[in-house]
C-alpha cells in the first residue's frame, strides 16, 4: 500500500508543481500584453518591471493553486482509469477511497500552503505598488490632529502621528463607562509603539470614573495600554487596498468601519474569501476526482476541458457571491462560503456514487 500511495502522490505532485509554476508565467505574459503600452508611457524600466513581477508572482501562484490542484487530480485519476490501474487495484481488494487518500492528504497540505500565500501576497503587493509608483510608502509621512475610534479603548485623539518612528504626541484616550465598568480618561505627552510591546504612554495621567460617582486620578511616567491594539498604519488617514491587507489587518479595519457606522459588507466578503478560496483547493479536488473515474474517453483534451470548465464556474460563483454580499443582498459569510458549500455537497454526492 505504501508503494501505491507513493505512486499516486508522485503522479499528483508532478502535475501540480509543473502547473503551479507554469501558470504564473502565462498570467505574466497576459499582463504584459495588456499593459505594455501603459508601462512604456510611464517610463517603467526593464529592471523595475522584472521586480514588479517578482513581487506579484506569489499572487499568480495563489491564482494557480485551484486550477493546478484540479488538473492534477483529473490527470492522476483519469490516467489510472484509462490504463485500468484502478480496476486492477479494485481486483486486489483496494477501494477507490484508499487510492484517493494520498491526494486528499496532499490537498489538505495545499490548503495550508494556499493560506500562507494569501498572508504573504498583501506584503508583496504593497511593495509592488510602491515600486511601480502606484502609491507612496504607507510609513512615509506624519498625520496631524486626528480622531480615531479604537477597537477596545474608546476614542483616541492625537496631535501628531509619525508612523515611520512609531510615535504619537499629545494623546487623549477616552473610554466611556459600560456594563458596570468604569470610564477611563487618559492623557499623555507622547506614546511609542513597538511590535512586541504595543503602545506605551509617557508623562501623563489617568482618571477613572466609577459608576457610583467616585473618581480616582493618578499620574504616571509611563503606562502600557494592552487594549490599544491598533498599529501606526491603522491610524493613517488612507487605508490600504483590501488586497494589501492581511487577515488580521482586515479584521481590525472592518471593526473600525463598523464602529464608525459605515458599511463593512464588501470587506467582510473579502475577509471571508481570504479563507474560503484556499479551502476551495481541497473541495475542488473532492469534486474533480469522481468525475473521471468512469470515463475512458478524450485523454488529455478531455481532462483539460473538465478542469477548465469546473474552475471557470467555481471562480464565477465566487465573483457573483462577492457582488451579492457587498450589496447586502446576501449575508457576507454566505456569499464568501456559498460556492464552497455548493461544490462540497456536489462532490460528496459524486464521491459516494463511485463504485469502490
């Protein structure tokens, strides 16, 4: 069984790796063809263009994951069906489900890899945008005299924010009393931020207003505020584009929009799809495997046709769900996960109908 599992896994991985590295090259060629005139007009040098595609390469790899996984599944199972290998395995007492187990295991590992890529892509896309002059660095300049509704510590007012240095000046942080908890009013001359320690206030005082009317005031030289979880970039006036936000960043930004009374449905759909699309890799494998178990026709062309057709429908459903969820016609969670649920149910039905 271990020899057979290695054989199936090797067939699957060989096709998957070839496609997941080859498809981004097709995406790059297509992008160059569509935008070459724009790049020439903007004076983009060959080196900058090359580096921009280096930064964009993880995104193209992520795009290729579902396609490569489905094609690898169809070619592996389809090839074994055409060559009577599945029939021989069944004659030896090995069920189709056992044959499919190595692919299913690899699919779960690919889901983890796709999610890791989805967390890397926002970083590389931001670097590409800065390199191509599409935006300035998010930590370039200060922000003056702003008010921000924080996630846990109420309303923050600051005279000046220097995101590159991670500092603020003349801060007021005010949290109203709620659910029996006292209100807290803090003032400080400055605040400093570190990645490990968060925000720390310096040279100020804290006023605690208890629900029974008592008031306690205390001065401090320094005070760490664990509840102030926002980063300097979160306080900037212009937020990042959704595709440049990691999952945690997008969650904080959604919270800020909802606290200010804005419509966060589009971003909630985007956040849901940051997990739903990586998970689609394993679901599309489950859906694709039983499609070719009973067919011996068409060879390579048939496998490619099935793979492309299923992938196009799948991605189209994601786009439709995004539009419906953003408009509020459908709950954002349903919009983000609807295609996965639909294909998973269909895939399980097909899988149970396979002759083992």
